[in-house]
C-alpha cells in the first residue's frame, strides 16, 4: 500500500521481494493442474520434510510450494526463544496469499486501553486521527461487513455483508434478545460487489487455492500491480540494436 501511494504521488519506488512473482498460473483453482495441486499433503510426509510447516493445521501442496523452506538456517531460532516461521510466504504478496482476511478497526478501547485498565501506555493518537485512513484503505481493498454501531468495533466503509442463513439469522436475533450481544458476518477483505476491475466473490472454496476474479484481497494482484507502470513489449530495435 505504501508503494502504491508513493508511486501515485510521482515517486520512483523499488519494491524488493524475497520470492518469485505471483500469478494466476501458480494457483490451483485457476490452473489446469487443479486436481493434483488441491490435494492435502499427507501430514506424516510434511512433518518429516518440513517440521515447522507440519504444525499448520491444513498444509496443502500449493501452500508448501509458496512457503518454500529453503534451508534450516532460514527457519532458525534460539532454544530459549522459540519462534515458528509459519506463514512466511516467499512470493509476491507475502502472507496476503494465505491470510484469513478478517479486517477489523481498532477503537479508542485499543488506543487508550491504559486509561481503561491501567496497564501499559496509551497510544499517542486517537481513533478519529486515523479514521480517514481506514476509510481510504477500505474503499480500495473492499471489506464486506454490516454497520452495528459498536463502540469497541467501529463501523467502516463496508460492501454489502455476506448474507446470514435462516438459522444464523434466528441465532442472531435470539442472542440479541436474550443476551444483548451482537452476532454478525465477519468483516472480511472479500468483495461482494465489483470493485476496481475485480469481481464479487462467488463462494467457490478456500481463497488460498486461488481466485480467478481476484475477489479476495491479495496485494500481488492489487497494490503491487497498481503501483507498477504498464509493461510494454520491447521494440525490435531495442532487442537488436543496429550497432554492435
């Protein structure tokens, strides 16, 4: 997002990525090899060959290919400070290739939590200071959700929410009536209406398997692509100069 905004302002930006480019060809749902790539890798094999990634509850071949554990050194940690490198995707888009897409705003309950519970320090800003930037990002990314008027979970620039089923609606109403609690669809970075050339979600399956309509937010297909200048094919003269 920073690269996109700076490039739009006229600056020349260099974005370095540790992995290879991302494209629809890498994703099984948009590939002819989808039947082989979407099969869940046997957990025993994953644990033996990739002990860190084997701890992920669902490791599919496509995810293993994106992570690409190159060496044990890349996943090293000291014995007294363990750290699992799960989700470290070496590919353009990084973790936006596999993230859960739940997108919530911080409120003053978060920014001023020390004043509420007496622990830590307050942030040097308030919710109203960054609200315009939340608006800016959400309009571009596309967040599905419903306005609920919750003080601790501010409303945003939402696309139409994913509709609740009849059972979910009944559950929502009963919980509100009996407990005063709010049940709602997740506020998620999935489009429910066309935006910036991306189509609405058609609920075909797990997003990390790929999305031919780019309905879920993946920076490789949005911010990085929009920050990049249009690529033009080199001319014959450029390829073969007249002077050698």
